C-alpha cells in the first residue's frame, strides 16, 4: 500500500489540507504522523493449532513485542464455531464468537499500540464433540 506524500508547506496549523470540489478539507492528522504512515511496513504473524479438544481454552497465537509496534487487526478462523479471546499482558481485552454461518472473526483494533515487552495472545475454545483446527493472523505495523 502506498500513501500520497505532502510537503510541510501544504500544512495548515499542523493539519493536512487538500482541495476537494473547490473547497478546503482538513484532515485531523499531523503532518509528521502522515509522513510516518507512508514509511510503515506490515508484518503478518500467523499460527495454527490442530486437534483442539472441546471446552479447552487453547493458545492459537502469542506475540511479544520487541519494539513499539501497532496492531492493525487480528483475523481468526477455524472449522468449528468457537469463542476467540484476546489478551494483552494476560488481561482479557476482547472476546468474539464465530457461528456456523461465519467461522471467520476479525478483531478490528483501530491501530492498537503495543509497547516493548507487551504480550498479545489469542486463545480459542469450542463446544463441539470432535477436535477442531484453528488459526490466527496478527497484522503488525512498524515504522
């Protein structure tokens, strides 16, 4: 993904200014932040678990930040209906349930920031009698 670049003299009181339909539109983002976004790279962290027994909370994905990073989103999928839980430093911060019509889950975190040594963990628990397979993708953004 590429972002358009703007020079600092296009800014207006620290905000970006663009002409739209002969009017002025101000984006409430500082120029320094916008320039940082254009140089960011994404890193996908993918893990999968197989043979998960019923009613057992199992780690699907665990990541420890080595630098300050941003989590863009977390995608989860599996072959059973399940409850996915998201932990930050062993504290539950979000929970989503998948259903038979849709086994895919998206934790849209709106660019959640991880500090150095923060641990983010995705777990799964399913109620079905047979074993299940599940996976998780954590999309990280680094400047």
